[in-house]
C-alpha cells in the first residue's frame, strides 16, 4: 500500500466511521445518523429478507491481527462482523456503503487524550476526536482525580458513543490546573484514589502522575510517586508495567494477594549519556556513559480499612562508570568509577488515628549498603589506591524518621518531623567519619475558606553536618542548610 500520512489516513476512513455506531441507535438518533451516513455514500441494499444489516463494499480492509491488507467486502449483522470476503452480493444486505478508495479497519485506539469537555480547559469532545474520526476507543490521561471523577463518569464517559477508559490523576482535582500535584500537598489523597478506583474498575486502567523533573522538586516528586505506587499496589490499577524508554528499559509486575496486600517486583536498566569533564573547559575529556541495573521487590499492605499502611522494600543496584570526583596533580577532576553496588532495605509505616480527625503518623527505617566493587585511582602525590569493597562517601548505613501531620480542610493544622542519620565515611578509604546527626522540622498552618497561612521551620536543631560531596572534585563537601523559618500565604481559586 502506498505511504500515507496520519492526516490522509484519517481522511480516508472518516466518512466510513459512522457506519458501525448507526447500527446500535434507534428513533431520532438513528434517522439523523442514517441521513449523514447516506450522504457519505451509502445506498439501500437488498430485500427485507437480506441476511446482513450492512455491507461495506470495495474498501481496502486492513486488519493487522489477521495479517490482512486487501480490497474486500465486510458484512455486518446484529452489530457484529459476520463475513469478510471479496464480492459479497449487495442483495444480501439491507444497506450498502460504497467504500472504494477508502480504508476499512478495526476501530483505532488513541492512547493519549483529554476528553473531560467543559470540566477542564484541555478537554475536547470525545466523539469528535473519537468515532467520527475512526477512533472507537480513547484513553483519557488524567483529566479527572478522585474529587472530580464522578462528574467525568456521569457527564462524559457514560454519555459518549466512543468507548472511554481513563488514568486517574493522583491529584484529587485532576487537570483543573496544570500544576495539579504542586499546588497543595493536601491534593494527594491515597485513600480517596483507592475508593474511586474501586467504584470504577471497569473504566480506570491506571494512575496519572505529573513530574516536572526539576531538581528542586526531587523530594516532592518522590513522595508523589510513592503515593501513586501505593494506590496502584493496593488496587491493582496497573498490575503489570512494561515500558521501553529512550534511555532505558523497565519491567515490573504486581501480585495482589488480598484487597489490602500486594507483592511487587521490578527490574530496570537506565543509561545516562557520556558527560564532559567540566573541570577542563574547552579541552574537556568525554567520559564513558553511566549505566544502572536495578532490581527491586517489596510488600505493600493496608490494614484497618486503609488507616494503617506497612510497606517493606528491598533493592539492589549496580552502577557502571559512575561519574565521581577525584584529586589529581592538576587539581580536582571527574572520572568514571568502575562499578558501584548500592543495596538495602526500607520500611515505611503510616497510621491515620481514628480518634483524632485528619491526624496521621508516619515512621520509616532504612538500611543502605553502598560499596565500590571496582575502582582504582592515583592520589595527587602519585600513590595508587584500590578502594574495592569500601563504603561510598557520605552514605549512611542506618537512618530513620518520624513525622506527624494534622491536615484538616479548614482551621489549624501542622506537622513535626524528626530525622536521624548515623555516621558516614568522609573518604574512600573509610578512615574518617562524620558523626551522626538529628534534624527537626515543624510547621503550623491555618486554612480559612480559600486562604492558607503557613509558617514552616526547617532544621530547627541547626545541625550543620556535611551532606553531599561536590560533583566537581574529591573532598569538597556541601553542608546542611542552617536553621530557617519561612511564612507563606496561599490563595486557592
């Protein structure tokens, strides 16, 4: 078949798209569609004793599932395909559609749409982009969240001719705004999402999460993804995920043992393109690309009607050609560090207190074991070093956290969080260590109608340990930011 653009392809099938929907209508709707259908090229067929309702004649039938691409006729009876063959007699059908020069194909599927028309600014008419364009099934990608899905279901999904499936937005408001998960942390409600999926399992296929990818939003984005993963594990929305990415390959599966307990496993291979040695300006050496192989498994549970969650995760990662800083006779430089292993176990517990509305407690513990597997280098004075088996700098073995959050929809709220990290090596030979430290954060808020006033204190203990190593060179460190207090007024429209 000659090459065809997407626009030309849809143009060829557009007028035939009204054929199938017309079979399942009656009364005024059917008469109107029949008028449109006849103006598009249909004509009366045989007698009342005809065995087919409709014959689509002379079109090129394209059906990849049957490996068919040929000029043929398609006969329909009772809303189903009854026969596909060449030269079916027109007298055997009550109505005949002349499809010569057109493509006859199973309904197309559009995997990324926003069809909550009038509910969000991006929404379009599902039937205009749907069956009227040869698309019989669309996937709406997160237009509605737990707080807006009932309206989307009642006024769009249940009324459309086009079949609509959906990804539930992890934000309760959906795409009412385009920064839906960054607007207010209270818009993330795992229990509301779980309830919504449970009531709409016939339409919700998965969960939509927006991640802008900014480094400043990293901690926030990780928490959002964890919430979405929790909802997915409990509900089975997205039981199996296999994704081929531009820079990696990922595969995973979730096994739901009970309505509140799921096992999951995942494997990923990520690739980061070669980077220049930023310390050498225009004469920069191009370093080897980094690759990561990751295996992860865990148990996700919900108890006490969703009030108590207990999650356990094990992970194992191998980094090849990880870019690290070193000191050379000419000063700091970047180099590839052979292989690095990073593995560990993490436990997270959350509990919504039944006797205090909107009060939740969270706790977590993690054990990390990160070591160089293969890495040798020379010190500035020319000494050879082999640090295979040594722990990575500034990576703690043990750390834990505890947090309580009070988040009523109106009135006073607040949070308090305490974090602890044990001692960490300062150098690759693990001969010097930083002491362990605590950090305490707390905040108060008041919500009145659409106004929210928040006062947040970070690092109230004023702990100033080394936290990370500079990417530019070895033994150059960043320290924890000092104590700080900020105030914010938010107006939600």
